[in-house]
C-alpha cells in the first residue's frame, strides 16, 4: 500500500517544513486500543512509543524488561514488552512485536527495525513524496 509523506511545519517560520514517512498505527492490549501517529524510522532499532500510550492501554510495565536508549534527545530507559499493533489503513496485517515505552516528551511513536521492518518490505520514494509498505513474504 502506498502512503504520502506528511509535511510537518516548524514553530519557527524561518525554518523549512519537513516531509516525513508517518503512519497512523493502532496499538491493542486486552479490550483497549489507541491510535498513534508514528514515524517509519529505518534508523531506529526498536519500535518505541511514549509511556503515556502504555498507561492508556493499561499495560503494567513493572514486569517489563528494562532497556537503555540513546538518541538525539539524550539517554533514557525504556520498558520493553510485546504489543499487538497494525497500520490503520491495513487492519488485517496485525503484528505482535516487542515495543519499548519511554518517558519522553519528544517521542510519540517510532516504527523501527525489530518487529516492524522485519514484517514489512518498505520502499521509500522521498523524491516523489511517497513510501510503500507490503507484508514481507518471510
């Protein structure tokens, strides 16, 4: 399925807007679900979402594996646990994959290599403003 890059404008009018490969994804836990706007990030090892998402889904992170992360906004610790998710436009392609939840105001959602890129063939065509996602045949 093809998706268009999303244009995000900066709060500073002197800076150029950014085009990014973003998707609406739905995370599920028990009878709860939440939609999150997430960046398809080939540079991210793991799928990472804000801790508020885990709280909204009622996920108990006290038993989750702890993992350290380093990125553009510094170092932080996350809680790693399996979660079921799907791309909103592709509801039949559900995945249960490891997801990290971090307490960071700068991260809403990142779809990374482990789990997400493992399950999909992803083709970026930034010059055309589109990207394509297809289920991997693995």
